[in-house]
C-alpha cells in the first residue's frame, strides 16, 4: 500500500518574515477602509489622500508577502543564485506606484487651493478621533516591520517600515489639517494633502534608489572594505587581488581572488580558500563566498617561480630536487619530474620539453633547464618484523636516541620491506631550538641508527618540540 505524502511542517507554516508581512496586509486593509470612509463622510481631501496612501501600502504589503514567498524558494536550475531579488523587484514596483498616486493627490490639492473650493469639509471630532487611532496603528506597525527587517535582514520588510513611517508623518499632517480646519482655516486640509504627497514621493524615491542599486549589483562599499581588511589581517601571506561583493535579499554574495606561492600544492591552495571563506562568513554571516586562487607570477625566488611554472604543465604530478646553479654567470636549473609509470618515453619526453619551455617563459633569468624523468612510485609491500627482531631493534634505537637527546624516543614503528628493515622514529627536542640545529640532530640520529642496525634499509626521524 502506497502512503499518500503529507505536507511537511515547513510547507504548512509561514516563515517569520512572511508572518510579519501578512500582519501588514491585514493592517493596511483595515486602515484603507477606516480612512476612506472617514474621508468621504468628513469631506477631507487629506483624509482621502491618506486612504489612497494606505491603499498603496496595501498593494505594497501584498507585494512584500508574495515576494517573500518567492524569495524564500531554494536555488534551482533556472535560478542558481536563488530568488532573493524578487523582494527588490516588488519594492521597486511599489515605489513607482506610490509616486503615481502621490502626483494625482497633489494635483487635486493644488486645484482646491487655486479655486478656493474646499469641498464639503466637515472636520468633526469623530474624524479627529479616527486619525488619532490611525496614528497609534501607524506607529505600532512601523515599529513591528522595522524590528522584523533588522532581525531577518529583509529589504522588503525594511521598505514596509519606511512606508509605515511616512504614513505616521502623513497621518500627523492630516491631524494638524483637521485641527486647523476646526479653528476656521479650511485651506489647511489641501495643504496637509500636499504635505502627505511630498512625504510619499520622497520616501518612494529613496526606496527606488536603494533597490535599483541592488538590482544593478552596485557594490556595498563597506562590506567590501570589511572583507579586504579581514583577509589581510588573517592571511598576511596571501595577496588579495580582487574582491567583488553584491547583495540581494539581505544576503551578501562575495567573490574573492587571491594569489599565493606559484609552487604551492593543490592542497595548500584549497586550505587557503577554506580559510578565506571562513573569514568572510564570520564578518558577513550567511554570505555566499567563492574563492579563486591564482599563482603569484611576480615575487618569490627563482626556484619557487620555476617550480610553479613546471607544475602548470599538464601531466606533471610532482616536482622535486629543484637545484639552481650559477655557471660562468649563467643561471642553470635542474629538477626531477615525476610522471605516471605507464606513460611512454616519447610522451614523457614531450612533457619534459613542455616543462623546460614553461620555466624559460616564466623565469627568463634562467638560461638552461635540465630535467630528470622519474616514475611515480607504487606502494611498497611491508610487514611487521618478528617479535624478537623488533624487540632487539627497539632496544638499540632507544639507546641511540637517549645518547643523542637525553630522552627516550616518543614512538618507534618498524616495518620489514623488500630492501630490509625500515624504522620510523619520533624524537623530542627543545621547542626553541632552531630548525637547522634540529635537522642536524635528526641526521646524526639517523646515521647512528643505520650504524647500529646493520639490517636497516632506511631510518626516518621525525622531530617534535618538548
């Protein structure tokens, strides 16, 4: 029996920003009804203007709610960057609608002032009481939308808060117009309507400018400076070559290009990219970060630049034993290339020629390049030595390490391979000792162990700080 899939909780429930937007829809609808009825009964143009203003807010709130539903969808094949810009498209349309309605209201107010016709204005006390109630509602919903915008980083909710704030100022102007009309100055009503229109156009212009910047991918300057500063502080050895930042739906999209040593391994480049991503995510929470790592063509010594150039050739798996020699004033370079063991000699030679050309092109100071081709090694077979042999070898290793470092080895691992016994030894040295001195000590331990263990084919000494 196939069960019918049930809708998930995530589908049934609205997100917090969507709930905030839905509350705004109901509040705007109630205000439109209250203001329009009161304006028609009192004959106040300012009241009717505020009703139209709230009508635009109703449209805005509906657009915001629908935009948040669209913006909340995950990225898909057709929209790999998500749907966050739906909020800004809705806010831009809302701003244009506000300007259109405000112009209509302003024209009517000017005509009334020029004609001296104030209509059937009746600034009764009920109209004053209604506008006082409206002011209280405007203040409440502006505060709610602003808190929601700050908490969720929503451009759509921020635009709602802006409009509700302008409503608050406009409602205050309507109240002043009614009070002056009651005092015997009926021209105060169309003047208040003009004030409301100017406030709405000003708010709409700011709204449209902000959202056009987002839709046109204008770089948020402060965010870019924050990213550059954080990377430079955390990774002084990485060159920050380019930072591009854009914003949509309260989220930052960041692209960073950094340069590092030309001979750095792929793993090192990946680690640097991970570090940069973590730094940006810490400074700009919730951001989408893409890091591109490039080799530094300038700077670095000749060996580093030559190694980096060799590693750019397709097929080269490893470069080592890079040696730079000056002969009769000429810079000559030798290096070992590791290539797949099954590759033909002709193909390997062609790769080596390509490496030589790449090095001479990238490092013109080098006049001669000599390459040595080696196959990539395959894993060697090994096994544990017999218990008696292992005990004797460990005792000899312990004696040598004690004599050289005055401490027993921290660990000893023995393997029996085709060539003989291989010993891996970890020794402890002072943490403030120079690397060169520690290396000399490790080499001395290796020589002593090879002399004390005739059956040993190799000894590898690892040093750790005490």
